[in-house]
C-alpha cells in the first residue's frame, strides 16, 4: 500500500515534535536545536521531524514542521505531496492562534488538501475552548480535536479524524 504523507504543523510549542515522538513506530528523525529566542522551552525544530505509524490499515508518514516563521521555507518544502494537514494549536496561548491561521493559510494555499485542527494544552488553567479556536480559524468544529500529544492513547485521535476526511473529500 502507498504510504500516505501527513504534515504536522502549527506554532512553536504546540506539541508537533511531541506527537511524532509519541506515535512513531520507527525511530524518529528530529532536528531540535537549542532555541536562540525565549520561546518557553529549551529546544525547537529547525528543519523537520519524521516518524511513521500504521493507523486503520494505512501507513502514515508524519512530517513535522518548525513552528518559528523564520523557517517558513520548510513549510512549503514539507507540504509537497501531503494528502492531509494536522494543524496543532495550544489552547493556553491564544496569542499564537493568529500565527496558526497564517501557517494554515500558507500551507493550504499551496497544498489544498483536508486539514484537522488538534488543540493541545487543554489541561492548563486558562485556555481557549476548541469552539473559540474553531471560530477564529474558520474551521468547522467537527474538524477540531482536543487531545494531549504526550498520551499514547490520545495522540492518534486527530490523525484518525484526518484519515476519515481524506477518504471522503478532496479539500
Ligand atoms: N501540559 C501539557 N503539555 C503539553 C501538551 N502537549 C505538549 N506538551 C508539552 O509542550 C511542549 C511542546 O514541545 P514540542 O513538542 O517541542 O513543540 P513543537 O510544536 O514541536 O515546537 P517547535 O518545534 O518549537 O515549533 C513539550 O514540553 C510537551 O511535553 C499538553 O496537552 N499539555
Ligand atoms: Mg518541534
């Protein structure tokens, strides 16, 4: 069966690299480097993450992007040939949601395939609810999935939703 390429994108700290580390059944390739800006964590992806996963009988190749927009040339490179987009957003950092919309517009304009929004950090004390994030991004609520990418039992949830969409529509 042809492997299916999915791009995992979104702003810094949303949990893109965490998701790929949690789910990958093959050794993950990552390119985390020490962050040169104050971003609330020690390292950041500077090129890509790669991992693979078998889900609902389908082999997925997950390509994680950097979150910082100074690496935006990688969004375009990594989205080539992708059949689905997982946009990850932190519920506890509403200030990053415009950046998330910018990334989504950028990727969808070049690679017009279905997307799902994965909302992370919902366990934090002050968060935007998935409904509010859906409204801001202009994404229908049924494509917005709250989950914790650190938890193996939850991490595949948005990808399962994305596979359903890829199976039923072209955009
Ligand atoms: N409390 C909490 N922490 C989370 C959750 N999801 C991810 N994290 C943590 O948030 C951080 C996310 O870091 P990364 O996975 O490096 O984020 P990233 O999206 O790859 O970031 P860049 O590569 O810098 O763009 C990690 O420390 C995770 O353990 C969540 O739902 N709740
Ligand atoms: Mg990363």
